C-alpha cells in the first residue's frame, strides 16, 4: 500500500494480541485494513469473527 495511513495504537495492540495462526491467515492488504480502515470488508470480519465483541 503506497499511502500510509496512521495506525491506531489500540488497533496495533489488538493485532499483536491475535493468535499466530490468525495473523498468518491475513493477507498484507487485510492486515493494513485491520490497522487503518474505517470499514472492514466482510472477508476480514469472517476471519476475525471469534474475536469481535458486538455492542
């Protein structure tokens, strides 16, 4: 990704706390979306569904 968006520290901490097998399953694009995107694609939600807390 050529344009570097600011990475939120809380998102980085959340990413770092994911199990290695989950982090390994994410593409580089999905990783960047996890760290910077305002809206995630459905595919990312599916991979992370067991870690998402719904309000």
